[in-house]
C-alpha cells in the first residue's frame, strides 16, 4: 500500500524504487507490478503467498555475506532531526561497487481504511535517504566505506516505532533479475545517541572548521569541560576513512589543527572531505573543502 497513489500510506520514493526492478507478475500475456509481493535482492523470488516468505527470507539470511555493516548516529528530539552513519567493510578479496541506501521505517501504524483489510502496518517506508537511488560507493578489498545522511522524522510519526534501515547493493541487473545486496543493517531510533537542545547549553555548539575552504590546513575550535575525551574522524567524499584526530579537553577553548595529511602522513589532494566529531558531550558532523 506504500506504492499505490491515493492510498493513506503512499510513498512516491517507494513507488519509484519498486519500478526500478522488473515487474514480477505475469497475467493475461502481460507483466504487472503487484502487491503484496516478496522481493529479495530485487528479484520477486516467488509470490504473494505469505506462507512461502519465511523460508525464503531465512535461507537468504543464512548465506555468508562478503560485507560487514555497522550503524550509529545521533538524534535531536526537539527538532525531530539527526544524522545517521553506516560503515560497510569489504571482507572479500575483490573490490565492490554499488549504491548505499537508507530508509526510515515505522512500525505499528494504524490505518483502518486500507483496501487490503489489515488495520495495522509494519515496516512502512517513510523516507528514503538521500533518495530512492542512493549514494554510489566503491569499496576496495579489505577496506571500508562510511556514509552519512541527515534525517528528519515527520511530526505525525511515532518516533518510538521508527527504525533506520541501510544496505549496500549492486546496481548491475543479473540475468535472473537479481541486484545483489551484499549486506544490510538496521537500528532503532531509540538506539541513537540523544542530543538535547537547551538555549544556554555550550555542548550543542556547531563545530565549523576554519578556514573552510582551505589550502594548507584548517582548525577545529570547540569548548568542552575539562577531561572530556574527543575524537574527530575525517573521511573522503566516498566515505573512506583518512584521518583521526583525538585528545582530552583542557576545559578551555581547544584549537585542533589538521594539516590535510592522512594517517600515513600522505598529503591529500583537493576535494570535499567529511568529518565526524564525537565525545560524550558533542556529536556532530560537517564537511571541509580543500582547494
């Protein structure tokens, strides 16, 4: 019901995502898109018969995966917004390329007017991040990629029932209609770090590196109570980790310089870099433009 225009739970991104795969149902000499239908790796794999779904899902879950996935993030209840991060580690001996997608889902949605006769609906696709296409990534063998997306929870959604799902998927359509999903993961919104908003709370400072854009280096300036451990992880535009800056705050304004070198001491080239600042008091993210 998420993909039919006019129904209460319609989501246009879910509809577009659905139509990126071949239609599953052949009837009277024509292929049709039909619901409900079980989709695994982009292949319908069977039918609308619920009793067949569990065994197919369990079989797929038991297949060894070449990727390990981890999710984390933070959430600000006062603004119904936050940022989600997902790291995908390529455990195989060959590079993989594809797309990473995030979807905010909601469980226990009560809609008694749906045409399928069910009043309660789970795993309702509420929002695709950044969209139904996803973000292109390439992960060398033995390496990892970290991607992030800001998100906002709709005012009418029950945040206690919301989850964020992420997966990395090949965009090459195989002869049997499969678009291989190498790994997926999910996290409850309630499991994210909570960042409270208070008008005079110095811990909610927005950390903006300066200069930015920069040529020879940039500085992170921030204030934390004395003795607080902090860490700044820096990634390139496709999410590969390049540098970690860490320390313990003195209680005065901290100014941490980054000389635009990675952890091996190699000078990095021009481009856009992403950073994630983490401590017990502050969790925030941003970007740095190097010219």
